[in-house]
């Protein structure tokens, strides 16, 4: 459940409360906004059992990562910088 007075910002198929804010200075994430190609590769190596069992298509994951990870990293920087700018404006 969300805290009282929280504002839901994003939802997903696995988690109803992916991202929410609580007041102006608190953000909560169920997802990983900090993702980079390096972190993804570490996750892929950590999931070696699932790869070996055939539950995960590692070449497809690497292909998708190459296409989207840098874009996501840039979008995360924009998102967080805009949020921090809002906090700075509130402090003035």
C-alpha cells in the first residue's frame, strides 16, 4: 500500500506501485532508475543459472541492452536533475 498522501507516478504489470512521491522531497522506486550497460551485464552474469536453464535468452538481453541502456541512462539523468531543480526552487 502507498503511504497516506502519496502520489502514484508509475505502475507496472508486476508491481502496482513502481514509483511514487510523498511530499515534494521523497521519491520511492520499485524499479531501477540507475541502470547502466555495466550494471546490466553484471546482472546477466549473476543470472547464469537462468541462462543455462534456457529461461533467459542472453543474446536477446544483450541486444536489447545495447539498444536501450544508454537512452535510459540519459532519461534517468534528465528526470533526476529536473526533480532536484524543483527541490532547489522550493528551497529558495
